[in-house]
C-alpha cells in the first residue's frame, strides 16, 4: 500500500525535473512487458500538470497479463453558443428532486444574446403546460423564478461577460426565496490575486409558492426551457443560455449564508449532507456525452447535447483516472493545474489473485475514489508500457513497485541514455524509447 509519502511541498525534493513535449511519450519494448506486471502494483510521482485540454497519461501499462495506469482528465468550463445545435445538459427521470426546499448553485459567465436566457428548467409530465421550476434572466425583469406556475421577479441581472457564482434558495414552509451573487468587481480582483470571496447578504429576498410541493421524477435541463418535459425538439426557441458554464450544484436544503460560504469555494467529495447533484465538465465526459454527478447518494447522470470537446476551455483542475485490471476508478478530489503535487497509487495489476482495492493519496492525504462503468473509462489500447503523452506537463521521480513486497520495478528521473532513451534508474534495464522531446528542467 502507499506509505512513506512525503508531506505536501511546493516542489519535489528531487533535483531532476523532466518535461515531456505535448505529444511526446516514452515507451518500453513490448517483448519485455511480462516483467512489468504484478498481482498488485504501487506507483508514485511528483507532477505539475499544465492547463491543457488533452488527457495526460502519467503511466499506462497493458498486456496479456494485466493492465494498470494513471490518467489526468482535464476539468473546465464549456461554452453555450447561440443558434443550432442547441446546447443542454439533461437529467432524465430525476431521482429525489427536492420537494419542499432546495438550493441551486452555478458558476457561469453569461453573454448578451437572447432577450430571455434560461439558467435551468425542471418539468414533470402533468396537465400544466408550465415548468415546475424555471430560472431565467428576462429583459427588464432580470432574474425570474417560477415554481408551479407562480413567478417572482427580482429585477436583478447577471453580470454579462464575467464569471460569477450565484446561489438561489427556496423553502415551501413560508415561500422564502433568497438570491446570492458575487460582487463582480470584487470577484475579478480576487481572481487576479489567486483568492476567493464569500457571498454577502442575499441581493434579493422574496416569497413564492408557500405551501407548494415540487413533484419528483421530472426532467432537469441546464441551459434550456422545456416545452414537453424531456423532449429535445420541444425546447422553447431563443430562450437558451448563452455563455460559459463551469459547475452546477443542487441541494435538498435551503442553505443559510454560513453554509453557502462553507461550501462555496471548496471541492465537494460528494458525501456532503443534502447534496443531490454536482455536475462538472471533463474532456472524457464530453467525449462520451455524459456529465457525471459527483454526488455519491444518487446517480442523476446528466446527458450532454450540442457540446463537444471543442467546447471545453479554462482548464484549472484535473480528475485522476486510475486503471486497475478490469476496473477504472475516478478521484473525488482533483489535482490543481500549475502546482506541484505528489500522487501515489496502489491498485491491481492482474486479474488473478485476491482483489486489491485501488487507493490514492495526494500529498500524503488519502483521497476517496469512485468506480466508473466500462463506457466511462478510457478505452483499452494495444500492448504497451508508457509514460506520456503528458501534454507538456512537468514530472519528477516516477517509481513503480510491486505492492506486496515493495520491490522496485522501474524508476525514472528524466535522465537520458547516450542514444536518447529515458533511463531506468532501478537497474533492471527497462530504458524507454522516446518519441518526441524530453527536457530536463531546473527546480522552480
């Protein structure tokens, strides 16, 4: 298992740091792959990922004897644009939609486009022709919230062409509606200085649909107003959201200011009380057309329409994907771009023997993981043992061991042999053939 991991630092202790070019990789002779597999393996490395749109492969092994590896899946925002095809994220047959109170959060950057811009809609099949819940920015009325056909006009607009975090709460007992919004100028200044700001008091307070209940099992759509629930061809024309979207959260509680600020800037593990939806965008999610829900209590997977890999931008974080024989798991805590972090993994390397649950530590701290389905995992590749492509990111001290006895299988520091191969410092002779460019870099 992972152990003796150094504490968090700003840079690795090793003097040698190496960088693989954008498309560069270092690969082993496939005739020796049988010597690099074990029933369970552990590997660790210092990495400093750069904010690029491609999935980075820290380490990847596949052969007839087994499979293991670690990939970095970029997390960013997506761009909703006007016209067709329309962009949307839809959760069909939503499980456990909050009936009597909720908190909706989003990090978005709206553009001036349609006179009516839909943030989200929730609709069930019933006799009414209106959405059960609808949040829109509408002309002179500003943000308008509708619940079960009743609406409240706030008169407040989102800030155009500017990232902002908003939160909307509602509770049925007295109909209390609260809208929270970052101060635009303060948020921009904080972003430039690498810090975050809290919500202040609600910018709007009102009352709507007191005593009402919201039906379960409907269709939640981010970015479009629904006509017939869940029917793509019946989205309301010219009412879609236009702009950037980074994250959406839904809670089954009407949070107060302190609770909102407690969760506002942090990364959620998915086990937070009351959390029923937390959707973000990764390159892999856009490739497969599914926006995974980080919440651990419900599935509520969001289907993605009209958004492609080309829609992804503003990479700040990376989700870690651990390949372990026949299973792939994803980290519930991300890596941060442009910062050195120490990553340590223990996982199965073969199908035979006792199963070894995948474990992950980042900077010596255990990180929870969640299993992915085969469709969500990176597809299998031809037999190989490879470092990279790392999308020009930095790495130091990559070590591979047998997990049961700690025997070192390979160790790479960026040194090259006279003929240009990546040298294995373990003494086992597994030097890797380099495709592209490898550079040794000074410590920063």
